[in-house]
C-alpha cells in the first residue's frame, strides 16, 4: 500500500477523534488492499496517535501477516465478504447515535420519513441488534443489511460505514451522527414528525436516481 493511503487513513482517524466519534483506543478502519489482503488499524492504540508502522495486515480469512489487528477484525471481514464494492470500512462510536439506541430500544431503523437528507444521502439507516464486542456475532448481526446499507448502527455499541473510497466511508459516519443529533433535538423539542407520504415516495425515487453511494 502506498504512503499516501496510509496518510489518508491516519488523517481520517484524526478527524473521527476530533469530532468525538472515537475516544481512547475505540474504533477501527480497514482498507481492502487487494482481493486477498486487508490493512486494518491496530488494537489498543488511540487512533489520534496512529503511525504507519502500527497498521496490521491480514488475509481475507483473517490470518495475520503483520502486526496486531483490531479485536473487531471479524466484523470488518464480514462486511468485505458481503460487499464486493467495499474498499474501506469505518467503525466508530458516534455518541448521539449510540444514545438513541439506548433511549429507543424499540427502534429497528431510523425514522426515514423525518428528514429529506436521511433519504437522499443514505436511503435508510437500520439498527442491528446488540452483539458483544470482539465476537463473531458482530459480523453476523450486520449481514441482513449488507450490501444494501452502507451505514448501519450497532445497538448500544457504535456504527459501521463502508464505501468505495475512504472519503465515502468517513462521510457516512459523519452524516450518521449529524442526523442523530437532529433527531435527538427533535425529541427534546416535543417529538419526531414525518414528511407527507407523497414527499417521502418522491425522495425515495430521487435516491434511486442518485445511486447507492453515501452522499
């Protein structure tokens, strides 16, 4: 992997940390280097202080070729195996998104009709059921939503965003937390309302025209 990609991933991790989407050694970013090799951020290191030599390299079955990969490697592998177009996977802990799953455990997805940006930029945001961190279950709870959804909230834990580029994967996480903050504010101000069904249908039609990518 060339130096520029390492620099981009390190910069992405610093931005995630600066926006409070990561704390301490939380979160991880992986990059599909080839059809059989994946680079992933290491376990136990604050992502704001990441260096090129910290990255781990694994094959597509998870066998370690270099370094100490994140304990959540199996989740990343599940995404890559289900999503042929996935080049990058970002896993972070966006606080408002997580808080909504704690406060609204009955939600199975975000209220798609509440915001035009939610439909146009993401299509929908499902909420995967809780899985214990570091286990294979973290990947299995995501599979029902892959490859259709590129941003998925993980109940009481965090979220994943995958993309065909590092920018798309990062943007998905930033977009998720922004939408979550709006919904939180709406709840505090009296409740979440919905657009008219005809408008929702039109926005969904526009989303189809825009394509699958996170905007």
